[in-house]
C-alpha cells in the first residue's frame, strides 16, 4: 500500500525489468530482468480485492511498458472495481505516441494518469506531488488520446478516476 504514488490509498505494483538506467533511481533493485519475486496477476488482483479502502492502483517499476500484458490485466481489473489507474514510466509521452503509430499500445486504454519521463537526478524535487524530478509530467491519458496531444492532469488536489 502507498500514499505517495498517486492520490489516496493505492496498491502499488513494482514490475521487474528496466533498461532506462536513471542515475539515482529510487528503485534500482527492479532494473534486472531476472530479479524480483514472481507473482501472477490473480495474486495481485486478490491483494486488490482484500483492501476495500483502496482508491486506485499504481503500476511502477522497473518499466511497466515492458510488461504490458500483465499490467493491462491489472488495470482492467482495477477499473472493474471502480479504482483509478496510475502508471510511472521512463518513456516520454512523445516516445509512446510514436509507438502508437506502429500498432498501438492497448495498455494505454486502461491508464488514467501517466507520470512520464525518466528520473533526472539534477532535476530532483520534493515540491511537485507524485514526481521525482521536474521534467516528469502528470498526463491525463484518456483526454490526451482523445485530443491527440498531451493534456496534463488537473492538479494535485484532483481525484482522477
């Protein structure tokens, strides 16, 4: 459970495997692709179901876009339960948008807010909610997909669902 990876009480899932190599990453133990603890999505969904106080889930890493199938299943399950879905990625929206042109990313259809961009140590901040460095943006994914451009999430006090 977490209160720092998005609004409200959240189940945060840290996926294993990341190739971004951000200097100063808060979670370097998730970088190796052969590390971590293997869990199936049913186990994680059961954890989601066991906490009636959750406001949402957060998919973090490692790099969630490298485990899209499992992350999509978790995000769908969260939405079926009325929970919002946040995702942290080292990719920028612009890189993701380029990938959309080559077959799409169905995972995006199930994300409410995307925190995009690599962690940049010399831009570290504790002043911006839900971000580690100033370059990272909070993106309203569904509105961005509808408009075809980045639409930033409304603010620290909004409850995105």
